[in-house]
């Protein structure tokens, strides 16, 4: 998979079938569309391409702040590659793009991507003031020699709830890991290098890996979670605390994972934590002994839960 950061840097080896969108989180709806795109591209000897944007338009237009993304551009590209997408373009969403007329944007797709077919969702629009809606793009295709495929995304999870990135963010903020997992089609993933903290966990018998998660990625509700920790090809049961550590008057939010049945120095190693279940909210304890007793219960609960799940 080739990942580039500007449309002008793309050099496809042949005609392309292109999906355009944000694709934050690569949820079930995205996967439904993209699997079909990849299958058709291969059948027609075309290159499957995704054109997405960074930063998110919601950030640029001031509709969102803080930790907002479900995936970093690099993680998003990696997941798209796993689905069979061969080229991912994370194009800058800046003033030039936001003011570009839709017809001009289409011309760039044709010029740089050798576009033969464009795939969009039914509510998609691009260009200045969203003028490039489905009807506009269909007319452009007829005039400029590409076809348009409009795909209805998977928008219902079977329980009457809409599958989209906004609802996944809300579920995470509420600690509703079950819903977020169902809508994503996989556990929510946090990862980063293991960095040095205050080493307090080791002194109380529960060493933790302090994960340097990207500072723009959404974090679940503050609390304790069970999940799977991945180190390279190895996977371990883990219990993680996400929060300020109020017992020790912590000021910043951290993600600290305690790997079960594990004793190894893993500083400066990339660690993945796949969130499986919310165990309890963050709490302030009256001293270290009370905290240790609760952590022991958390480990028991996490182990019991994970032992009933298939190891990924």
C-alpha cells in the first residue's frame, strides 16, 4: 500500500477506481463500501484508491476541538491497506481545498489519479459550499469520461442505531465500549510508544506501560478497561487505566496498561491496546492500600472477562 500526503504525489500504474471521504475510524459502513470497491477494481484491472483529508473538516470549520479523531492518518492508511486499497491519499484540507470549485476538484482527480470510476456515499458532496453533490458528479462523469457509483453505507446496526463516526465518538465518551466495538466491527485501538512515567505502579506491585497515545485521538471515558495488549506478534491480557490518577492528584490524562502475567522492560517499544470492555469508572481512593485492593479486583475481573473471549 502506498500512502501519500498530496494528490500531486500520486503516480498510479493504471486507471483507478476512487472513493473520496474522511473515513475516520474505518467503521462497518466504510468497510462495506471499500470491500466492494476493491473487488470491482481487481475485476476491472484498475487500481483501488482512497482519497481522504487531514485535518478533518470539522476541525477546520471550528465544529470540533480537542481529541476528535478515531484514527491517525497513518493508522487510517494502514487499515485501508489491510482492506486491499493500494493507494491512500491523505490530502491537506486547507483554505485552497475548502474554496475549490467542485468541477476543478474533479479535474484534479482525473489528472492525477487517472480516474475511471468515482465511488461516493449517497449523501456525499465535495467542493465549495458542497456544490459537488451526486447529481453534479454524475453530470461531470458523463461530460468528462468517468462513471459514478453511489453506495448506500451500512447505517443501521440491527438495533435501530446509526453507524457513523460521530456516534462512535459519543459511545466512547460514555464508556459504551460494546456499542463502539459493534459499530467499528472490531475493538477500538489505542497505541503509541511506551514512555517513562513516575514508576509508581511498580512500587505497588502493578507495573504499567505508559502509552504515548496521539494527542488528537479520542480517548474513552475515564476509567478502567480490560483489553488485549499487543507487542509485535505477541498478545497479552491487560487492564488499563485511562484518566488523571486522582488518588495521586494527577493533572494530565494518561493511558497506563498493566499486562497480565508479564515482566519485561518495554520502554520505547510500540504498544497497542485494543479496548474490549469497561470495568469501572475512575475513582479516588483513601490511600495506597485501598487502591491496591481495588486493582487486584480489577485484574481478577479483567482476566475473567478476557478468558471468555477468543484471543485475537
